[in-house]
C-alpha cells in the first residue's frame, strides 16, 4: 500500500514475522516428530548383546595372546550377580548393562555357576573352555564360545544360532 503525503510517497509494508498459529503448528509438528523418534533414539544409546559380546570376545582374545606370550596362565572372571567381567592380569573390566542378562557355561563338565565362574587360558595355547550367553531385553542374543583345545573364540548372533 502506498500513501501519498504531500510530495513524498510513504510505503507501508506489513511487518515481517510469523503468526501465533504458524508458530504453534511448527511446534506441534516438532513435538510429534520427537515423540516418534525418542524411543528409537534411546535404544541406540543402549549397547546391544552383539556389541557387548564383541567387547567380551576381544578381552578373551587378549587374554589368550597374553597367556602364550608371557608363558603364564591368564584368567577371566565372570561375576554373574554383579554382571561384571574382569581380566585378572590387566584388571580390565566390562560391565554388562542392566537390562541385559548374562549366563556362563565353563569347564569340561559344562558347569553353569550361580554367582561366578572363570575361563582360563594356558601358556601352551589351550583353555578351560566355556560359553558366555548374553540376552537383551528385546530378546536378541549373542553367544561367545571358547574352544577348550584350540582356545578359538567365536561369536554367534541370535539369527545364526
């Protein structure tokens, strides 16, 4: 709109900005998107049984190599009640996240301890053997197996078992 005031032309332009309804509509869309994405984002923050299993397998492989190179038996301790796995030599620890469960079968008899157990790696390259099973709260599983004769460490996921 143009207004004439004497010999001057004055241009009146509507002030730029958003209306209250436009701002509320954008906020509603953002809130809806956040409500949909937030539960999925939380799942991404919690480690999966696969990720924890890979960390445990790495700890077991390190202990196996340390036993051979140092010519000393290496022990990995599993405290099932505290969900704590510890390398007794290096004092490295892995804490299994709270919603995840862990179980252990170890030794030649396939014992399942109620509170704690160990997997040992010997200087000649063998081990006591065992199997660690991790189960996530969504039912996803990961199994880490240690062969007693070769001390080979393998990981199986729920879709491979």
